[in-house]
C-alpha cells in the first residue's frame, strides 16, 4: 500500500507575511493520513523551514541546478538546498521546460544532482494540448521519463514522478480521473520495466486539482497524490485536498 503524498507548488507567489499566515493555517490543520509538503521560492525556504520545524509538513524547492558549484549565476545547487534541511525538489516543471528551454536530459541531470545530495526529486512530465490532440501523449511522457530512467539507473526508485498535463496547469481544466489514470498506468508500466520497485513508487497528478475534484482523482489506482499549484496558496483549500488524500 503506497502512502499518499500531497505537495504544494507555490510557484513565484507569496511574501513573508502571506507565507506566515498560510503556514500557520496549515500547521493548525490536519492531521492527515497523507504525507504533505510545500515547495516555496528560494528566498523563503529559511522562513518555511522555521515555521514547519517539528511539525508534520515537509518542505522543498521548485528547482535546482544540475551542476555541483561554480560559475552559474542565479542558480541554486542541490548541495545548498540539502545543507539546510530541504527534503524535496521539483524538477522539470512544464513552466521551466517551456519558459527556460529545459530539455529532457537537463531535467534528468537535475534529478541526478538532487539524489546525490539525498533530496527527493519530484520529476514532472506531461504533454501540451497540441501533443494530446495529435495523439502524442503516450510518446511524450514516455520520452520524458525515459531520459530520467536512463540517467539514474538503479536510483530510479528514489524519485517521485508527477504527471502534469500542461493543458490542465493553472487553466481550471482538469484531466478526467480516467484520462489521468490511463497515463499514470502507462508511467507505472514504464517504471516496472526499469525497476522491481515500481509498485512502491509514487506518481502524483498535477493540473487544477481542487478540493472538489481531488477525491475522485486520488481514488484512482495509480494516482498516489497531488502536485498542487493554485489551490496550495489557500490554507483551507490545500488542507481539504490533503484530507481527501
Ligand atoms: C503546478 O503548477 O504544478 C500545478 C499543478 O498548478 P495548478 O494546480 O494551479 O494547475
């Protein structure tokens, strides 16, 4: 039985005051049977760590460099994140693939850098609307995951995968539970071919998950939790999704 995981992706939102209010609301909510974490912008990670210290909610970052250290202005290494207690790091979010030109291989290298410092990479895969309409969904997500599988080798079981159809992110359009389950099953089969531990691995769904659709999505056999954008910014909404998990 896989324990569910719900992760909030705050993206480039928040302020010290707003974050303190949100985290106070989350600390007061629960308990949940699912594991829960929030991924905050880099400057706030110290505050987030302090607010969540000793509690049940984990925290993470939204990206890391594929490099160890050096002349990479503006980048943050996995070692830096690990140094002050970070547990998760999102890699390959579609916004980074689309807006920052991140390739499948770069995403895989970031996952490898994260694992080298004992962080859990949450590796995002997902197709655009044009790719879905062209019948390319399976091909695209398999290609994205394949780069990670080949790069990580026997370390594959240490990652979390997040299926995030790009057309569902921040749009209010959610994949139906059946659409999401079909892709999750495909990804599980791909993991199964790579590792004997595929049944223990978590595959999260992300894309306009909200309190009113969470239970149905999370009730699917291969959906092991959620990566939540917009709804993670309101304590009541995020808490309701955590409860549904
Ligand atoms: C995301 O950014 O990972 C995401 C799933 O966003 P939203 O929930 O707002 O669609």
